[in-house]
């Protein structure tokens, strides 16, 4: 094991050692972040449910829509927005350790290839919070369903929609995943280039890009009109473009990380 | 897919083989561990910290890196460790560029910067997590160092004072047994006993395979440890880059009382309490004296070309 550790190629064992070290060294901080995710999901669910079920009771929808869960859609929309927000925040903190000279030295001098150190941080600060968020949503929503089923005359519906019901859902989920990957890699790139206030800087760039995009659409929107008649092609093009952006941004951030100096 | 994987592995094996071959050839030819060739570096374009610097660090020995503020002592340590990359020229360790930051190089270099952070875990946990990255790490040496510094391995390092953190980090750095140990202002923040312990540890941890480079302003803290002295001057070029034995052979450091006859070979003097500190050129008759690092430093600052000439003359 010890002789292997100095090999110059990518080693899974060393990647695991880096992950373990990063998690155990920052256990307190990571624990707080995870608790915050659970807390935000829980509070959002409670607020949305109380609002949705109150409206439902007041408007006496019982006889009209007994099989329609009034909280499902608002929760789904809220969780999509919250998920994107959490992914963006987490990704913008990926390379926060590069903010200080001491952090940079610690990071760059650890024994490992640049790829191992890069993926350690991306997995811990980019991928893990997203997966943890998804798991929290599933568990908390499952509890909501059980509680609602037992105390209300309504069949609660699980917020995570079954993707295998029809092709449209699969497509929607694929598009959402590629969009999330795109957002995550964008904020990761901002974090490598400018670790200080990466989230705020990322948001500013998005606002600027959106303004530019809106102006472009307003001015040259006509050129997109033919896509209206080829929705399937438009969908696959959008999916391809988003995935390509995510891949390109990930490669760019890796190269920048590799070239980082003090 | 498997073919591609095999192909990449094959390319990597060839690359590793070439790197090891280069290292072996370098080691056969000389025992120069670190070679700095035609190094030019500046944080801003046109403002060079180093301009065409050439320096060799041999295996084994304690190097003292001295110089005024802003002359690039810490920068040189960062360039050696690969944290910075030269604008021109190269820094190599056993023939491999340190700027590549390959794991095989990183596992042989440890840097203790002036400012560092330690995670909020116990020293025991810290060592368990970090020691596996260093093949020659010795837990026995670590516990010995920590014991001498009076540090407990079960206390969370977040509760340590600045000095205690430095002691803990130094203990870890020494126990890593890396071939190159770079220390930037290592005695800053240490108390009097801490400084004495530091000197003792450095001396006791030395062996022929290990090179320690100490950059410091606290010259009295390291005076007796050094085997080789590098004093940086303008443009980061070394005014002195000589072994201590050579300096002691060429120069004589004395303190003469007020009214005493000065030496004929005197090249530098400075008044001190009750007399003058003088540096003179050593003749065959004059006895070998202990180097006064403070005087040598001032001499290098005031008469750089003269001292260079003296040390170059064999």
C-alpha cells in the first residue's frame, strides 16, 4: 500500500484516501451543511403542505378532487428550485479551500495526482450534497405521504414522480439532470477561477448572460421559429448543448485547477 | 474500452519508465538533489524576483536561506516545492520538474509554511489520515517529538495556541522523513524552550539522505545548525552560496576590544558593546573561528562583490 502511494498514475485507493481525509478533517462543517439541507427541505415541505392543505380544505375540494394531492405539484416545483439552488451553492464552495494561501499550500502539496484531488472535492462538495438532498426529499416526502394518508381523507402522492410511466417524463428528467450538471459545473468553474464569493459572482454572470440572451431572443427570435415545428429535434439539441456545456466547463475547471499556483 | 484502457496504461508505463530512467541517470552523474537552472520568476511581468538564478542543492545537509525582506526567500521555497512555476528556466528534483507536482515528487517534499491551517481534529486523527501519504513516516519519531514538545495527541488541535500548532506541525513534518524538508520561518511563534527543542530535533533528525532548507530572519535560532549558507541579494541572486566549512576557511570572525590593534586583513567591522566585531580574511596563521551569521549577513549586504570574490578564490 505504502509503495503504491507514490505512483504517478491515477489511483482509486489514493482517491479514497483523499476523500476520507477531506471528510474526516472537515466533519463538523460537513455535518452542519447536511443538517442545513435537511432543515431547509423539512421547513419547505411543512410550509407548502400547510398552505396547500389549508386551501384545499377551505375550498372544499374534497368531493371534486379526492384523488388529487394538492401538495404534490407545489412541492415538486419547490424542490426543483431548491435542488438547483443547493447544487449551485455546493458547487460554488467546491474549491473554497483555495481562498487562502495556507489552504492552497495544503491542497496543492497533498500527495496525489491533480485528477484525484480535483475529483475528491467535486465528489464531496458537488455530487454528495445533491445526492443527499435527493435522499432527504425522498424520506421527508415519504413521511409526509404516510402522515397525510393517516390523518386526512386524501390519497397523498409521492413527490418523486415515477420516470418510467411515459417517455415524456424520462425526457423531462434527462433534461433536468443535464441542466443541473450544467449549473453545477458552471459554479464549480467559477469556484476554481475565483474561490472568494464564487456564488455571488456566478449569479452575477448568469444575470448578465440571461440579459444578453433575452436581448438576443428579442432581436433575433425569428431564427428560432422553425424549431417550433421540430420539437423533438429541439429537445435533443437542447439536451446535447447542455451536456456539452457541462463537459466543457468540467474540463476547463480541471485544467485551471491543475495549473493553479500559489 | 478495455483496449483503450490497456493502451493508456501502456503509455503511462512508458512515461514512468522514462521519468525513472532520467532520475537514475541524474543520480549516477551527481548527488545534486535540487537543481535550479536559469530561473526567472516574477509575480508581475517585468518585475523579476529572480532573474537567471542558478542554484544547486545537494543531498544531505541543512541549508540556510537568508536575505532581506522581499528578496524572494519564501518565493524560492515555493518554486522548489512546485507551488509556483518559473517564468523561464526550471527547478528539478532528481531530474524531474517539481512544477509537475507528481505524487512521486510530492511524497518526497514537505513544506512548513509561515502560515498554515490545521483541521479541528486531534493530532492522533490528523496523523492517521495524513501519514499514509508519506512512505517513510515514523510514528515513533512523531510521538517522541510530541512528547518533547509537551503536546498531547488526544487534544483537539483547534484548542492549540499558535505556538503549539507550529510545534505539532513541525513534529509531523519531521516524522514524515521526506528527502526535502522546506521550513519557512520555522521558529516564529515558538517560545525559548520550543526554539531549543526545534534545534535539537533538526540536528537529531538529520541523515545523509535528507536535505533541510530553512528560510529565516531569526538567524540566531539556526546559526549552529547550518551546513550551507545561501544569502540572497538584489534580483534574488545569491551573494553567498557556500558551505559553512568554506566560509570558516576563508573568513575570520572576531570581537576585538576598544583600543586593540585591528587585523590587517579586516574587511568589515561593526561596533558592539565593549569593542568591535570584525570580519577578516583568514590567513594560514589565524585560527579557525566560529561563523558569526549576523556579521556575515551584514557583510553580504554591504560588500556583496567583495565577499563573492573572496569565497570564489580557492
